[in-house]
């Protein structure tokens, strides 16, 4: 199954999540796709992600199947994905992942508007503490990771990403931006790493 974790102030309505969901459906894997709306609390977000995977695995077990899990994380979702990959041995695709979000989000304490559909979240100091608790000082199995890092990311420094994920398969995108606006060009590449390719689904 594929679990997608969106970024800070984002949602399952983000364009990357929508592109991936549509392509997964085209390839016949809609039942293997999970993309929850994450709560502002990082610990609660992790618990929700784990619960969704556990629920899907129970359904797979009933069918006599047991598929591998790949978590795709964008920005802050990439930070959470790294924690989950290390804890559970899952594969992970990281899209301009946050490396030190407790530092970066310290400027966003208080009420913050969401990017999609209106509404807001309230970022509290305890959320920064939760992020620190979820930090992975060093990844253990680089072969489980696929990093997408854009040199033109206007929010996060791609050099921190490269330093934090040594030895992993990396797509270094010259230019672009934090959102990876040309992400449609990479959707099939991401899904191939997840084990889902058109050749296997026809």
C-alpha cells in the first residue's frame, strides 16, 4: 500500500497528492492508496498514519495478502515519513522533506491558515517538542529511501536534505520550487519506486 503524508498547512487536496491519487487509480490501485488529513499535532499525525496502515493490513490479511508499505512524504510529511520508515522498516519517498522542522516552524506559532478549503490550525510550543521527539539523527538503510530535492526550493534548503539522507537514491531537480510544480513529470518515477508500474498493472 501507499501512504501519502502532506506538508504543513496542506491537505489531501494538494496537487501532488491529487496527481498521485489519480495515477494510482488509473493503474488499478485505488484500494491501496491512503492519504489522511493530518492533525497539527505530530504525534497524533503519526498515530493516525499508523492506524490507517494497520487497518489496511487487516483487510489485506483477510484476503490472504500482505503487501509492502511505502510512505510518501512532502515537506513536513517527509520528516514524519522518515520516522515511520525507520520505526517500521517501510520504504519512503521524500519530496523536499523538512530536516529540522522544529527550527523552521518556530516562526509559525499561533493560528495559521490552511492552504486548501479555508480553515486554520493553531501551532503550539508543544508541537515543536513533539517534532524533536520524532527526529531521526541518521537513517539506517539508505536503499529504502528515494529523495526528491529541488535546488530552487524557496522554503527549505536542499543541501540540508542531501546531507541528511546520504547514500539514498536521489533525484536532484535543478531549479523548480518547494511545491515541485512540475511534479507531473515524476509521478510514474515515484510510483515505480513504490512497486506500482504500468507494466505490472496491464
